[in-house]
C-alpha cells in the first residue's frame, strides 16, 4: 500500500515519499493486528452482532489511525492515500468475520 500512497501523492514530488513510507509501514502493522483482532472478537460474540461488530470496530480504529498518522506527517492527499488501504482492510474484515462466524455456527450444529 506504500506504492498506492506514492501514486496518490505523486503530484507533490518529494512530498509523496513520507506518506508512502508511512503507509507501507502501517499496512504491515495493520495486517498483522487485523486478523488477530477479528478472530478474538468473533470468538467472544454471537448472533448477528458477531457479524457486524468485529468489522465495524476494526474499520473504525484503522480509519482513525490512518487519518491521524497522515495528518501528523502532513500527507498532502489524505483521502486519496487512505481510500484503497482502508477499503481493502474493511472488505477483508467483513469477509473474514463472516467466514469465521459461519464456520463457528456450522460446528455448533
């Protein structure tokens, strides 16, 4: 996702380097924590809330982290920079949580 950040900020010359490095680093850290967090939340919840709460919680936290870090480092094109990483991580969270919850419900039968 660092490459995406570089592309999103390409009009800003060298100003695109810091967002690219930051986004690449954050994407690695977020990916590491996202799977573990979704699994932990999905194990503790049941019913429809098990489908909704984990992706909502992780998407919210990831959005706050991305916006805050990019504002702190002065990313010129914040919305364009975070659009793809946030969308991909949120879609992954929705699909992975659905799979976890469905599998768990199937094992209970």
